[in-house]
């Protein structure tokens, strides 16, 4: 057994980190447009202006905007998402490069504020609709199937600032309106949709802030629930109106192991996986909260009635396939002497001595990919997609060439792991590695943390020609796709 004949090989991106053109074509601002660049050791901030003209900043992982303040770009800061790596002006060139690698699928997101600049506008922005139409047509020219994330970290700023974002249930209706517009507009061009990127990121704070305060946890669970409801509503709507659509969830692969075989560690790890990962898959694939959800609600003093009021909606909006991002694994333990030192943007697990770590401290673990694919398929029994995977690394650009054997090694091992999972009986249908072309890092806002097969000349200060160059991994992936994963 090997990769199926019609396997979707491809790559993944997101508008907020790649598209740029932030204030062109009638697009409104998004939260990421007021988020500063940073490094792996310094945090990204969201900036604002107070009513009295003074300015301020707060962590991008949440905070409360002071009374009367408005989000704003401030002098002296760099906002890398404004340009991303400029897909907006380079899409034809980029898609031609993806086609040269042999892509069968391209994951991208639609920027909500490019369609509805404030989120609650009466009519959609025609220029925005036209832009994505041109992109989808360009993809089809090469036989590349779009995989579209409807919401990937760029909700309209106005909606966040004035309407309270996902804390406010009105947002569900705005999301539905946005979806109805894009479904109708692109019904003949897009078949595969993901309702929210890494929906579990709403409650990540719960796992990475030690003893997360009730208030922060509460906000996270409310946001997540409202997003579950929004997702279920549009999945149901899509099934009723566009039977050709395939609707998927997208969950950050919070995969962890017990650090020791102490049964207490095994239990701690089980709870971690349930709370941060299965909590979401169970709702979106099975259509109901799992039994263990009550544990979290109780822990953070949340009223079960709030979650149960939408029981029927969740049941009616089950997704058709499961997708997740897979970069790294971490460990969980109850042994206090162990050091919690992180593995990935959103997990603060313990280090695993059996695996290697990237320059950004992400635990590289191809076997964990095979393991998680098996676990997920056993649990959900629906087709799976790995829609993000890859190695963020510093590349050296010399004479127009980039030699990236480290990336090739990483990719090789992960493709092999997927092949083994397919041999194990897993129904895996797509692989779209992250940042197939260099783009801005979500966690740090850096450019130097590159994932691409294609190098983009742009640095951390936003300087560069934006010219594109093929890395060695470009040719490796081309060969991999051509041989349907056989020639690695
Ligand atoms: C995922 C996100 O969490 O990880 C992407 O969906 C993100 O948006 C990716 O870019 C990699 O993280 P980072 O911080 O290296 O960009």
C-alpha cells in the first residue's frame, strides 16, 4: 500500500501571513494588521491609541483594550502582516511555481475583511470577491484544487473592537453571512472548505498559562463554543445548498506523550490530549461535546447550560473530513522536577529526550505523525488531511541559491511516516505542508523563520525585493510528488 493515485499533494498558506495588500482593493484592517513583529525571545504585541492620544500595547494572546482606546498602528513598530510576502501582487507567478512542483491542492485562506471590510457591512466588497475569483481560476488553469480556510487569524478589526468579537454571539450571524456570500460566489470553483483554522487556539492559553485564571479560560471557552456553533451552522447550510462541497474542521495537532510510564503521567497526558485536542474534534466530527468537557467547565466555573443550549445545532453540522496541523510533539508529566520548556507556539510541554528540536525549540517527531494519524482515524473514521507540517528554519541565501538539506530531511521523514500510516489502514487524502512559499511567522512575526520550498527575498524589517527563488527542497518536493511519494 502506498499513497492513493488521487492523493492531494500540495502546500498551505494563510492570507494574514502571505497575502499582503492590507489596505488595497477595499480591504478593511484585521487584528493581525495591528500586531507587531517580534523574535523567538520577545513577544508580539497588539498596539492601540488611547482616547487622550497616548499609546499602548498588549500581548497578542489576549488582553483588554482600555476604555475608549482604539487599535492602531504606531510609529516605531514594524507590522509584518501588512505585506506578508505579497501574494496579492504575485499570485500568478507563485501559482506557476506551485504548478511546477506538481501541486494538486493549494490551501489558502480568504481574508474576511477583504470581503466584508468591517464584518457587518451590508454588501460585500466586489474588488475582494474578484480577487479571489482570479486566484481560484488561476489555480484551476493548472488543475490545482483550492482548499479554502474561511477564517485564519484575520477577523475584521472593527468586529473585534466594536462588537466584542467572538465573545458576542452576534458574530455567529456575521460569519454565516460571510460564508453564504463566498459559498455562492465560488460554488463552481471551490469544493474543499475548512471553517476555522486551528479552532483549538481559542483555548490554548489554558494549556500554556500556568494556572490559567478563570477569566481568561472562560473567554476562551466562550469564543470556542461560539465558533463551534458558527461552524456547525455553515456546515449544515453547505450540505443543504451545495452537496458538492466537502466541509472540514482544522485543529492544531496538540499531540503529547506521557513523559514517564508512571500511570499518573499517563493520565495527565490523557487529560491534556482530551482538553486541548479531542475536545474540538469530538464536537466537530461527532457533533456533540464529549463527556470529559464537563470537567473543564467545572474547573473554570462555566455554566454547562451555555454549551448545551446549542446541542441540536452541533449535531446537525458535523464535518465531512478531519484536518490538522502537525509540527511537533511534547510530553506531559506530574513529576515536578521536570522542566516545562515548551515545544511549539502553543504548547508548553516537557522535552522529550528521544527526539530532536528545531532552532525554535519545536520537537521534530515523524513517528508522532504516524501515531496521531492512527489515533485520529480510529477515533473518527472520516478521511484525514494533514494541512500543515514543516520545518521553520533560517536559510542562507547565496548567489541565488538556497541549500536546505535539513528541510528535505524533515519532509522526507514525515512523508515516510504518512506512507506508513496509510499502510496501517489510515484514510489520508491530502498533505499540504505549511508555508510552501516563505511567509511571515504567526507566532513571532519573523521572516527569518522560513518554511518554504520557495525563498522570498524579505527580511524581518520588511526590506527586500520580494523576488522568488527555488530552494533545493523545491526540486526535492517536485520529485516526491511526481513519484507519488515513492522517490524520496
Ligand atoms: C499554525 C498556524 O499554528 O502554525 C499558522 O496555523 C502558523 O498560521 C504555523 O504560521 C507555524 O507557526 P509559526 O509561528 O512558525 O508561523
